[in-house]
C-alpha cells in the first residue's frame, strides 16, 4: 500500500506542478486560455494576477506533498504522512470545490482530485496499520 500511496502522491504533485505552469507561466497562451475557458484577451489580462497567485498555491501543495514523500522515505513516517495528507487533502478538496462551483470544468476538476483522493485512500491503508 505504501508504494501505491507514493505513486498517487507523486502523480498528484506532478499534476499540480503542471497546473502551476499553466496558471503562472503560460496564462496568456491560446492553448491555456482555451483549457480554462478564457475567451478574450481582456479576460485573460484581467484574470492573470489571480491565475498567477492560484498557480503558486498549486505549486506549494505539490511541494508539501513531495516533502512528505521524502520524509516517509527517510523513515520520518509520522511527519511525512502528515504532509502527504495535508497536501493531497487540500488538492482533493480544491478539486471538489471546482467540481461543484464550475460544473463546466468537471473534466479538469476530476483530473485535479482523482490522484490525490486515491493517495489519501491508499495512505489511510498504508499508514494506519
């Protein structure tokens, strides 16, 4: 179960680093605008500071999760599991917020929350024995 937890935690972190890249570094590109439903240059310009900030939230959640993974691998299981659950729990919760607040972005929300939710499920099995 620990290996499965680590795989899904790592996948969740990678997805959130990718979201960081989209929101904080590539917001003005047509492909990114299309993915987020941004239709005009004015809308992209108006939302750029918000997206930039939100991208860093995603990056910090990924860093938190990876740090937890490193600590688990270094035999600091309690601290590592705590960070993994904090990172993936926040990712999954944010995905649920997106799913219910913007149903048109359901595909993105499911992508955002599935890997962290699976990491939580397998982590509960791995760390509570």
